[in-house]
C-alpha cells in the first residue's frame, strides 16, 4: 500500500523545487518533508529526488509524481460525482488547506500566444477553478517528449501518432508567414529573396529547437542556407522585432494578419506560407477532467481558425 502522505511530500518537492518551499506549501517543517521522502525512497529501494537547486525527480520519482497527479484528478472527479453532502477524505500531509489537483500540460509558445488561453478559459468554465493547470512551454516538435517521460498528462504537439498510453486528436494546422518590415525588405531583399540575400539578412529564431525559418528557406531555395539569427525566445517579441526592422521571422498568421493588412509588415514571398500540424494528446486515464480539457482545446483551436 502506497503512503500518500509521503507521495504528496515527494510531489511537492518536485513541484516547488526545494524541500523548504515544499514544506511551506504543505504547512509542515522541512524536516518532516525530508523524512517522508526518505521513507518513500527506503520503501521503493531507489532514489526519487536529485538533491540540487532546483530539486528534480529521478525517473522513478517522475513515475510516482505522475501517479499522485492521476490520483488527485480521479479523486476530484469522484467528489464531483458524489451526491450532495457526501464527503471524501483526502490523504495528504499538514494541517493546511487541501491541495487542488494540478494538471500539467505541454504546449508550444505560438499556440499559447494565439489560441490556448481561450482553451483554458473554456476549461475553467467547465470545472469552476477546481483543477489548476501548469503549462510547460516547448517547441511543438518536442512537447510529445514530455508525455513520453511522464512529466505531463497532455500536450499540444506536432505529432499525431499517439504516444504509448495516450489518445491523440488532430487539431489541424497553424499557418505561418515569413514577415518583416517594408524597410527591412527594401534594405536586405531589394535583389530578391534567394540564398545569397537570405545568407546576409538577420533572421529571428526562438530557440535552437526552432526549425520554422530553416523549413521555409528550404521551401523557397530548395536547399539549406545558413541563416544569421537574433535569438529571441518570445512569440510576441518576434512580431515586435519584425515591426522594428530588426529581422525577419516566421509568425503565426493570427498574430500578424492586421499588420499585414495595414502594411506595417510584409511577406518576404507573398503567399509562400508554412502549415505546422498540431495534435492534442492526453493520457488514457478515463478521467472526465482530461476529456473536458480536450473538448475545450478542440473548440478553441477551431474557433481560432486552426485549419483542419
């Protein structure tokens, strides 16, 4: 039989990043949290936490943390389904208020900036703040890895092939346009958009995982081109940097449509756009809360014009 007080302590350490902050969240002493985690490690026979700054779960620790999250969601669903007046005791530590279930989701930055907040709002209307969301932001080609590692229970991802133990729903595609300010285009692409001019014109790149600019260049030049880049890990900053004439970049069409209409931004090659496929994957737990979130995600993506 698992010790859920100890499991709650482990999950808090991983979530908060330290034994001290976990103790504050659970309203107990750091010593009590440490003892519970040590007891759990003794019972499982393996290390569960890498003591560092921040503290992090081992592979075994992540499995147990995922179990805690799943149990919390199942208990929340049970509480909602119980008749009025019925009570469900909560296993945990400390004398403070019970922890609300936390649902961890991986999402790409561009979806977060364009339509995922609407999905969160639709979800909140269904669950009435009963479940909290924790978002992990990563490139859409890599968010599925968070699912494979068991660090999240759902993800917006470019991969429609279901991760083991997950369900997948195709959302459609987010359209990207290669944009820059008119002055930038005149300065760098007066001779046309080709390998030679692209090799000289500063581009914008979100992170080392961001391949959208390279993909677009391959579609135009039919080969790879080494691009100089400003590193800018912010979707909104991509738009602002383009408006300021700092560089060119691939922007989600919903974010730049008005700027294109007004002429503040222009496409490097009019009409040459990229479609980035998106899917929703979630753990196959049979938990109503996950289904509600999936419904909200699908509705929000359709409302935002993510193209099927």
